C-alpha cells in the first residue's frame, strides 16, 4: 500500500491523419495493436478516430507533487479521481519544481510535503530532493515529446 501516482497521456489519431501516420503506427506499435484498435475497419470512415493512452510518469509516495495536483487541478478534492490536466499546468508544475530545487530553503512554502495514509515521509531530505529531480526530468521528457493536441490526466491511488 501507499501513494501511487500516474500521469497519463492520450493521443487521438483521426482518419485524415492516417494516410501520413498509418505506416509509422504499424511500425511503432505492431500490426496486432493496429488490428486491436480497429484501424482497418475505421480507415474508410471520414470522421473516425482511435485514441491511445499511455502511462507517461509514475511516482510513488511523492506527496508534495500529489498535493500540488489536488490543490491546483482537483480543487482541493482528494478522492483518487481522474483529473484532466492542461499542458500549461504541467509546464507550471515543472517550473515550480525546478525553482524549488534552486531555492531549497523555500521548499516548505513552494512545494510542501503532505502527510496522509501511507503517503510517505514528510521530511525535506535526500529522497524529497531526488523525487523532485525525477519529476523535473520526467516532465521535461513528456512535454518535449507531447503534441499540442495530446490530453493529460493525473490520478493517484492508495
């Protein structure tokens, strides 16, 4: 048990994009995924689409980042609900994390730890800083590889 956290990315491919992307999709994901998604069946339909969701970032017991999502995306509600996250919000979180790494003496204000049932440590120790470094690196990676049209979702469970 513990705080498990997920950032998912959903990419939707529409039929008008398939001519350019279909071969890449077959090569990247394999014929079985293409068949499973039904792309051969839908390819002749004008307004069809296929969405693919992947878990882009996984955190474990990074309670400060979890609380940021709850406060800034979930309106303060923490019920393990799935939350839609705007790209700009992820950019803001990344910038806040990087700023906190630079100004470590302000961490308790900018990105405070949060207690909770199996939420992990509330200390500002090497694990806290390591989790923030991981978060910054992973958010940079996701944002660099995401398309503007991609959708992001955050969800936690414990």
